C-alpha cells in the first residue's frame, strides 16, 4: 500500500506549499521565471535536517549545523536573478557550499557549477545531495577566499558568506562581461553588492539590498 504524502507528514513540503513560496517571492520583486521555476523544482526540504523539513518552504534561513545556515529563499532568488540579469553565464563559482541548495539552484538552471566549502562535513553532506538529485556539481574542500583558480575565469561568481571587503582573488577570477554578487560588511550589517566587469576589465559596483549572512572565515576544518 502506498501512503499519501499527507499521511506521512510530508504535507508541508507539497506542491501547494511550494507554490505559496513562489508567490511570496514574486510579491517581493523576484520576476525571473527561470529562477522561480528552479526554486519550484529543487526540493529545499532535502537540503535541511529532516526535523526542519516542514519549515523548508518558509521564506527563512534555517540552521544546517556547525553554526551555519541555508540562505533564505528570497536571498537565493535575488542573487541568482542578479547573475542572470542581462547575461547568459555558462560557468559559475560559488564560495560557501553550505547545504548545497544555492549550488543546486544554479545547476538546475543549466549552469556549470564550481563550489568551494571550508567545512568538510558540510561538503560531504552536500555532495550526497547532489548525487541523489543526479546533479553534476563540481566541488572542492578549501578556503574559498582564494577562489578556484584552476577553472577561472568564471562568467559568474556568488559568495554566500560575508566579509568586510571583497578579496581581489575573486574579482580577478571573474571573466570580462561577468557578474559577481557578494554580501559585504561586518557581522551586524551587510550589503548585497553586485560587481560587473566590462569587456576591458573595468569593474562597476552597485548596492542591491541589506542582508544578513554568516561570516567568511579563513582556513579549513574537517
Ligand atoms: N550557499 C549555502 C549557504 C551556506 S552559509 C547554501 O545554499 O546552503 C555559508 C557557508 O560558507 C558555510 O557553509 C560556511 O562554512 C562557508 N564558508 C565560510 N567561509 C568560507 C571560506 N573561506 N571558504 C569556503 N566556504 C566558506
């Protein structure tokens, strides 16, 4: 006998619940249908602990262990929409794999994803999720402040942890015509920044929104 999802407590992860999140994002300025579709498709409840699955389609950040969080869906949507705005990136570098959710959204959009995480255990869990979903995401256990020079330059770069200043290594690994989004600021107040590099390598910077991210830390841990 097959149990209905509602019967085993998966009602809170149903399509109806996900659609409600999409409408909320739309109401908050997310208009790129490709992004909304990716968020509708990628099962966010598989990127958090089972005990939190019922909250996975709320527009809120959730703990993923090691003092880290899976970003709020609106932030994921806003950053992703920014990378796609007026551009057709093929490759993207993400710093801060975390749960793997942001990387999975980018992979669902057809991008070739490179992601770097400093906490080994988070990375191993994220890799299992990519495998389960059949997603081909390239990942590395390293301090992402050095980027991932071997595959540079990238058409897009997304940094999902905050630092007071954006390191030059990441700016250098952005391709001409590319876009980088990153939260910049201290622990209490940060701004989401967009950097665009033109064909001559000149960088233009725009402030997008106030945000709250966990800090970008140095070194690696297992
Ligand atoms: N994009 C993630 C958000 C995770 S929170 C998601 O979708 O779930 C930010 C992540 O950045 C944490 O996992 C943290 O360990 C990682 N991080 C912090 N400093 C880092 C660094 N220097 N290099 C790589 N990852 C880093």
